[in-house]
């Protein structure tokens, strides 16, 4: 059983607990070290060893940088409570810097894996700042033997261009080993009257909120939009004020993953899978959690043309792809949604194989075996030397 040390920037991130569970289901023993976000609820991780490195604040890059440098400097001390791992998985660039500091404290250095699920806009700038960030990443990747990423577009548009070690693709599929209930599009069991769109998960796109707000005002009670998850308030002019003043927008607050997914998506006809947070860059390349969650539970995905999300649903033959989200475009799309068309689109989603959206145990085993392969290869090279 390989031992994995997982280094994370936010211990309370639900995606972190999911990845830990995937490692464990794949047969690994896991310990974790990372930062606690000041505004986040306490982390609930199914582990005996959780090392809290420091407290960081969302949106304060320089404070996070200082905390990262302190954690790296103190690494030989806090790492004493950990067993020597076979593999270190560093979730994003700042944790990769901490991981590099750890490599030298054990007699035999662990395998280093870089998990990069978003390409930050700083990495994509074409000025000296961007060049400097990419140079830093290249330096920190010098000992990395494997990159984990979640979308093939990240490889095509970034890692294959700027150079990286071999990569392993782990899509943002729903991970729920004990799942027993799946959602179903309401159009399959009842006549669609008011059309309902769900925008769930990490809410961080002012452009989407503005467009959906204007759409509900223009169409009145013919369209309703439900929002749920964790809004990044620093990205909105006034998230709560906008929702409170719009009679056909409803914010349901945070939800429990995966327990609430079936109920959330069964209450809507469509899932909004459009994000302009980093338009043309990261937002165009990612495959968001809500895409997999929605399709697994019967919701019809709405995507933007030219994005990896649009390519994904076009390959499956499901959903709606829009050229833009101008008001006339959105109104025309929704006015074309007769009850028969909504039922047809919902039926297309319902006939898909769940394995396209749901993570299976075999994928967890494959992930851990891929990580372990690097550890075995490194051990063989050290013996040969």
C-alpha cells in the first residue's frame, strides 16, 4: 500500500476531501498538510493525520505567498509528525514550492506529483510577470515526475506548449462510492411550464449573473434560475443584493456534496455550464464539476461555443451550445424550448452511460497505480545507480 502525502492550499475545499477519498479507495494510505482558509468552515477529512500549516485569506495573494514561504521554511519541523511518504502530491503551484522543500528531509526522496486543475491568469500573461511565473513553475517542476490535470484542453493549450512531465487526466466526475439515488429531469415526468435553470457549485462569474438576472426580468415568470454553492463574493459587484432584488433568482446557499446533488438537479431542467471568470483562457479550457453533476442527474447542459465544455457535450450529442449569451440569444433559445423539445433533450441526457459522469472504483485504482508506477521506477533507478 503506497503512502501519499497530500499538500493542499485549502483544507476545507470539498474537492480536497474527494481526492483524499479517491486515493484511499485506490488503495493508498494518505496523510495531509495544508492551509486553513479564514472564512471557511472546519475541514472534515477522514484522516488521522491532518497538519494545519497556517491560516490564509481568499483573494489576498501576497498574504498567501507569505504563508507559503513560512510553511516551506518550517517544513523540516512540521514534517516530523509525518511518516516518510512514497509519493507527495502537491495541489497547485504554491504547494509545489512547499513540496520541493520537503524532498530533501528524508534519506530517500519521495516521488513528486503536481496536481494542477486550473491555469491561473497570471501564468498566461505575455508580459514579464507571466514569463516570470512560468519560469518559476518550470523550476519547481524540475523534480516532478507526473502532472495530474482535469481537462485535455489544459494539456493542449498550456502544458504541451510550455513543457511538462507526463500527465494523467482525472476528470471532475462525481465521486460517491455509496451513491444510491440519481436525479431525473422533471420534463420526463411532467409538462414543462416554467423553465428552470440551475447554476450550482463555485459561483464566480459576474457576467453570468448579470445575463441570468436580465433574462429573468425580460421573460418574467417564464424562467426561473436557482443558484447554490459558494459564491466568490470578491468577483461580484453585489451578489446577495442582485439575487435579493430579483424575484425569479433564488440562492439556496451551500449544499452537501454528494448528498444534495440529486435533489438540486432534479428541480431544474437545465444546468448553466458557462463561466467567463477567465474568458478565453482557463474558463474556456476547464470541464467544470457542474457539467458532470448535472448530466449524471438528468439536467440539460448549456455551454458556450468554442469551449472544452461545448466540445464535451457535442461529442456526447447532448445539451445546448450557444454562440454567446447576449439577451436576444438567450431569449431565442428559451423560446424555442417547446415541451417536446425539452423532453427530447432531457431524454438524450438520460440515455448516456453513467460512467461518463460518475467516477468508478477502477478509476481510483488506476490513479493510485499510475502514481505508484513512478515510485517503483524511481526505486529501480536508485538501485541501478
